């Protein structure tokens, strides 16, 4: 998809075939598109002038037609308890987003944002509090990886779309991002190492299934009945648990990929044995995994939970034959844990 910024095309968001079309239209040969793609996505240059195997004339032409977006590090916070690093990035238009690098035994994973703010209004999530501004372009999602790798010197081997925003509310740009990230002439990341998390925009789950991208789909379920889910997630009034799980079954049937269900545990709301039984009933016959997250406190809300309740709930589920783990909390000292990302730096 073409994105224009001040009349210029956002070159980093172009898929290889789109870049080729653009270059052909400028009277250039096909192979130039490959060279440029390599400069952008492998060497990751930050200016057209760095593309030294192109003539000065062509570089000038590129500058006229295209823009090369960048991210500025407004703040970097490093955890004292683990190797988590949180970046606050300023976008070219002055908006801010956050990304977090987390270290696991198998490598570094980055949690990226997909929108500036979020419209979904989940009650326990800090990303939603300042409201929604806009969706990110594919390039702005990619640049979170490029810039974080550059700054930290750490190689990133996995990506989770679990930062600020609802990925499936920015469907086209997210899909372009996934195609660019996995392009064999670019970063060439296997999409098996990428998780897309959604609060449950059902029609988009069907669309995503058809694309057979190989990603892991994470569903933010967080409750085992419609009443409890609607109380904390407004999206449930639009697409209820039954519709959501039907879409998930379809997704598994088409892609063969096991689904991961996220369950933010809230004391007194969704943590009883009865809740576990209801959840086990919903998920029976599902090839899935439940990830229990003790809800992280955000200052605007009174929700709480702890590791003890999470372990107890996990045990309930295990006893009922459901595969479950308790999510490790990383970067808690720098507000980098799930749902704590927020934008309060806008000038
Ligand atoms: N919009 C997407 C992705 C962003 S949030 C989604 O809803 O899935 C990533 C995960 O963190 C989601 O499962 C979300 O529900 C969860 N989350 C948000 N706030 C949280 C909090 N305070 N404590 C624990 N998990 C939270």
C-alpha cells in the first residue's frame, strides 16, 4: 500500500513489488528496486545519500519522490531487575509510541506498538486511557525493530504485537509490516517467531486466517462468560465469546496453528474455581494454550492480582486438562509490563 506524507511516498512501507513498480515508472531497471530494498531493510540506511551504489542523480530523484521515515529515541529506560529495555519513540509527526525489548532464554523478543493510543477501551489497560490518535504505518512498526536493534546492539529474534494499539484495527499496515519483516531479501524473520495479539475483532480473524502467514494468534480472552468479559472489554458487546471462539476454531482449521489465549487474572472478578471450570469448558477440544497474566496495576484502576492467585488458577486449569502457564513479569520497575504502556509525554 502506498502512503503519502507531504506528497511523498513512504518508501519503507513499500512491498518489493510496489517498490519495483515505482522504480519502473521512474524509467529505472528492475534490479535497482532490489538494491534499494537491500539498503532500506538489510543495511538499514537512514538517508538516501547513504545508498552509495546509486548515481547522485537517482538519489536526488528518490529524495524528490519518497520520504524515509525515522524514529527518535525520546527516552530509554533500562530495568534494574532483568534485561528489559523500554523505548519511548517520537514519530515524525510528534506523536509518541513505546517498544520493549525482553530477554528470554531463547533470545530477545520485542513488543511493538501498532497504533498511537487505542480505541478498544479495555478497562484494565493503560494504552487506552489517553484515547486514540492514529494507526501506525508499516514503516513505523518496522522501525521500532530497526531502531531498537541499532541502539541496543542486541539481535532481535522474535516479535510480539502486544504494545500500544489493536493490531487488527490496523489490518492492512500490520499485514504489510509482516510481509516486509519476513521478506527473504529483507530481515527474513520467520513469522513463526511473531505473535499477533487481538482483543477479538472477529471479521479480521477470518481475513487473517486466509492469509496463512504462519504467525501465532493470541486472543485476549480474560473472562469465561459474556457478562464478565463485557464488564472489562467493550469489544465483547460487538463480538461475543461464542463468535470469537468460532472464529478461533476456523483459524486453527485453516492454518493448523495452535492459538494462545491470554487471561489477565483479576482478584474477585475472574479468578475462582468456577471461572476456571467455565473456561475449561469453553476451551475443551481446542488445540490451545492459556497464558495467565496477573493483572498489572495501573494507577487509574483498582484491579489487582498476584503470582499466588495466578499459580492457583493455573493449577485449577491443569487439573481440568487445560495447558496453561503464568506469564513472567518483565520490566515491572520501568512500567514495561503488559498493559502499562501509555503515552503521557505528548507536548
Ligand atoms: N490490543 C491487543 C494487543 C495489546 S495488549 C490485545 O488486546 O490483545 C497485550 C496484552 O496485554 C493483551 O492481552 C492485553 O489484554 C493485556 N493487558 C492489558 N493491560 C493489562 C494489565 N493491566 N495487566 C495485564 N495484562 C494486560
